[in-house]
């Protein structure tokens, strides 16, 4: 659940970046301003996916073999 929350936080930030881009008419953006939103967004999304895959793998290790 924590991984999903982190992923959704990143997706929200990425949506915010697209909204800011849309406000500019989908034209040129200032690199420092746009990258301050996009880099943390993508990082959070990747960390969320990594946490979800890690928890899935750890749950497989806890399975009992017959």
C-alpha cells in the first residue's frame, strides 16, 4: 500500500506538470521550473513501482512449498 501511495503521489506531480504545460499553451517551458516538478514525479513513480515489485517478491519468499 505504501508503494501505491508513493506511485500515486508521483502521478499527481506528473499531472501537475502537464497542467502547468497546458497553461503555457503546450509551448516552450523554462527548464529549471519544469524539471523541479518532473524529476521528483518520475522518481516517486519509480520508487513506488520498485516498492510494489519488492513486496510482491518478498511475499513469494514467504510461500510454503508442498
